C-alpha cells in the first residue's frame, strides 16, 4: 500500500520563532523522497508534522487525498522509524514487532502473518526469539523498521535512522533500505543531513535551508544544476569551487567572464539583464577542473595538499592570486605537495552565482 502526500502552505511557529515558513510539496504514491539539509533547517520538524508529533501552525497536510493534520498520529496511516531504535529490552523481536498490533486488537493470526511476512522481508526471521541486547546495531534497526512494516502504513517516515550506525554498517543498511523500497513500493520520506544517503536513496531530494525549500529535484539534477550557491556548496564532495568575478562581458552567444585567478573564461551563457558581477562568483566542481599533461600550458595551480583516494586523487591548491581551488584527477596521479600543475576548465560545466546566491548555468551543462 502506498499513498500520495500533499503539503500545502505549511508554517510552523514556536511562539514568535518561525521554524518553517510556507512550505508546499507534493509527493507521489510510491516515491522515495529525502529531506536533506543542515542541522536546524526544519527537516525533522516537517517530518514530525506529517507524523502528527508536531502541530501545524498554518496550512494543511493530506495523505491519499485525506486531510490528516487535524487527526491524531494513529489515524494518519503513516509509520515512523526514529533515530533511536526505542525497542523494549524485555521483549523478544517478535514481541517488539507485534506489540502495537496487539494494542489495537488485531486477531492473533493476522498479527502472526504480518510479523512473519515483515521478518522474511527484512531477513530477520531467525532473530524473532532474541531480545534486543543480543542484536547488533544493524539488526536492531531492522527490527525498528519491521515494527513499522507490520502496521501496513500508507507511508513510511524515517528520521535519520542510520546515524547511530558505524560507517560500514551505514553503507550496508542504506543498500538494504533501497532494496526494501523496491520490494514494498511504498511511499517513503527519509530525513538526513548526509548527502551520500540522499544521493543513494532518493527518487527526489528536497533541499531545505533557512526555513524554506531551496530546491527539489532528482539527485543528479540537484548535483549538476544546483539552484543556488547554498545547494552547490552543500551537495557534492568535495564542495564546489567558488571564484569571485571581476567583470562579465556579453559577446552575444557567449560570455567572457574575468576572474583574477583563472583569467578570462569564455562560456555559453544567457544571463538576465539585471545580472551584475558585484558580489557574484563562478562555480565549478573539482571533476570539471582538468589537470593537464606535463608540458602542456594552462592555468597554474600550486598543489598544497594531495589527497589520494584510490580511484581518484584530489588536489587542493592555490591559484596565482591566492584563491583556493580543488581539482580531481585519476588515482594514478603522481602530483605531490608543492608541485605547480597546469589546469584547464570544462567550460560547459561552469555555473555563475549572483550576489543573492541564485544560480545561472552554462548552456552546455
């Protein structure tokens, strides 16, 4: 079972403090949507409002076409998985999963069917008689997810469910969640501040910042065409390079963008007439900074730190004017700290950000 979710002009205030300001969002039935943003941006608050754990100050929330923001949590048809597993230590896995169903008076045979089915889906059938103390962190998280599955909700809400796991287990559980969504086909909303989780899991990512939605898009739309300087700097590792602009000259079909560190760059852009270089910056990702072969002339970049990651090498360097720039090359690079390398830019992958942080993309991107 899955359902669409409609969030319309939702605002949340605590007294005079506004936490979310006029949020609207449509989530399709069966979609996996990730709320991504820094701590304090309101993503968990929005999730809790959908769940009914926080009141809505203004606006409406609907699930499967039914308005739910006036209903108690148990009547909304959603199930939440928290950062904390919150398992009852004195109960077995089976008892933890069945407890909520027993409270609403479901027949024993139906409870057993649901628990057995969820355990099989999560591959924890062999753990049903164990207590939480005998489980690993990943197993406990699967039990917490199983407790949500047995409710057969219209939508699953995940509030940073992987943050208590170590790095290796997070990667494995992330894969399991993606596979679970494929098996269940359920609507899922997942809150995280981890961009890798967002890029891996999401059909669409909702970037939240400063009480608002900054951008909504598929992972690669967000990555390749960020709507703002904030999104460009937040999504991607390493973060996008930003270089201050000096002048911008419109040549008709192309622009000449002048910077002190990178010199003149020619790229296909169409900018609004209101665009001004004052306070504006050029953005380019590390993989679009090309390290040229030895002997080939380009823009000099002095390598300060060379980071070897196996399949790729990151070079954190400095341009002639002191501007910092990160370049990415392959793992076989022989660059060393202190070397002066020659670089070029992929001009089809350049972004311009005006003084307000709004993005303008090259036509080749």
